[in-house]
């Protein structure tokens, strides 16, 4: 990511897409389950899945190597992501898509003195409700007519353009120089966190959608149909972005290779006529970008007034997890310390992979510390300098945020004894719907 830079956010935020919907905050019992389910090898709720261990973690360990685009280490990490998707996500209904692009870079010169073309690959992991299809919109006189003040309303088949997707992103490439740079916080840890979140919420997503299908009748065509005024369904997608780092010096041309190409491609991709959203960009309900995570005592500001409400939701979850004693770290102040503060109209922001999307009107929640960790862009940004409890706490906070956004309350197995269920919950009242 680039240096802090001032920007008049109104230039973009006045045109930002907004998708209003209701969701149910997680109960305290559900939060306890999320923490316990991340500890399959221990009954101690203060520990978590060893997959995030910096030394030997199955999720994080394979990413902790130099990942310069076009190199063997880069390809090895791509295969790590692909293998994870094959084993954990595709069987559950996730789609896996590689977005390929190429660009010339100022650092690599061929024998003829020309800048060498480098391939970049963005990985897109997506899960939509199972009744969403790619079929064309249609009207059916037998099943979609209804009387409304003498007028006939129409329904159409739910398509890819009828899903509002929470989008979680991180970049997986590493710096070209210094040679051997690993980039543990930048951004191996954020990538591992996203894989962790996808796996952690998958079962609850399946249960929620199976329950909805059962309630409607699995063979009922109504599940495939969308009312004209009906709210879009919710989906989730993860972007593992390539080519974020500059090769020589950060500039508009030398940075964000993968995210620039993907944002442009999605802007030019049109959904079926009549869909809830015109393009994949418009279908992004919130773009959550993780970067520079894994160092102790992070300070995450709220960068954008337009999405301060989402920052508040995330910060509230951190606060609740700490009150329930479900987080390991004891920082001097919360990771997300600007909860309850008034959103500032203008402020500096960090040049990062969100910029191409923000310029096209997408709402951004940027999870990156200010100031940057001391190891940033140094050879000390390696596994040995990571703070394992901080990583584990981020896994819990982000999993809770995504589970809450995807309305998974009631679909997480309850690990709290039945005798405790009648005890007044510290989150009393959290079962009520809230409007975003």
C-alpha cells in the first residue's frame, strides 16, 4: 500500500452505492460458539485453530514466503489457495474463479531493453444462495401473476445480478525488493484470515439456506423467483488480489495491478436486463479490505464517513467479545478505538487495493492500522515478528462480523449449556432486527 494521502472523499462518496437491509446481531451464545468452534483441538476458549500459527499453521504457514508475481513462490501460494478451495469450499457450493491479466512493470527489462510483461492472477471465491441461477430473467403467467389494485405484477428468475455481496479482500503478492522479503503482515496474515473466515461461516450459511429452502419447499419454483420490489439476496465473496505492491516506486501506473484490472473488468460486465444490480461492482454491498494485520497493538481508524456505521458494527463486536473474555489480547486500547466518535467529513486515507473500486462508487471499509507496523517494508516483516494472539483475535472479530452481516444468528450450533440459556445474557436485546 502507498503512503497516507489526502482526498476529498465527497468526490466519490456522493456517488457510492448503498444497499439497505435488516440483519440480526449475534447473541452472546453465538459469539461463544464462534470462538469455541475455532478451537477444535482444545476446550480452552482462549486458544484457537492452529491453522493460524505463524510457524506451522496450515492456513498461514504456506503463505509466509516471498511471493513476487511470476516467481515459483508466487505460484506455490496460488496453488495453496486453490487446494484450500478444492478441499473446503467447492464441495459446499462456493464458486472459484481466476481473473487473469498482464501488465508491464518498470523493474523488469528484457534483452531488448523493453519492460517485461508480468502475469497477475486475482482469485475470486464466491458463495451465493443455492437458488440463485444464471438463467435469463423471465415472466411466467402461471406462477408469477398477482392482483395488485387491478394490475398484474411480474416475477422473474433470480440471477447473479440479484445478490448483494459482502466482499472481503486482501492482496497476496509481496515486494520485489528487498530480495527475499516475505511480507507477513503485508499481507500473508490478512489472506489467511480470509480463508479462516470462509471456512468458519460455511456450515452456518448452508444451514441457513437449507432451512429457507425447506420452509418454502425445496422443489417450489417460488424460491427461484424474485418480486419486482423484493430485497436482493445476500452473498459473500473473497478477493485474493495480485500485484498490489509497486515494483520501483508507488505511482498510478506502478501499483494495484490486479485490483485495477478487476475493477475495470467488473465495471464493463453487465448483468441480465432488469436485474437488481447492473454490474458486479454495483452488487458489492460493502468492500472490506484487510491489510498490515498481525502486529501487536494495532490502531484501526475509521477512514470513511460513508461507512462509519459498518466500522461501528465491527467495533461493537470487538467490545462484546472483550466483555465476554473471548479475546486473548489485552491492548491498551481497542483495535477499533473510534467507536462512538462522530464520523469525520474528510480525512487522509491509505493508497491500497480499494482505490480502483472506490473511484467507481463502491462503499469501502478499510481495516489497516495507522501508524503502520514498525516492520512495514523491512526484512523483519516475517513470521517471527508476528503476534499470534493478535492474529487469533482478528480471526474471531472478522468471523463474527461476517456471520452477523450474513444473518447467521440461529444457525450456529449452541455450545452453551441449556441451563445457561435462561440466564440474562449480556447481549440482551441483540436478537432484534436492525436496519442498516
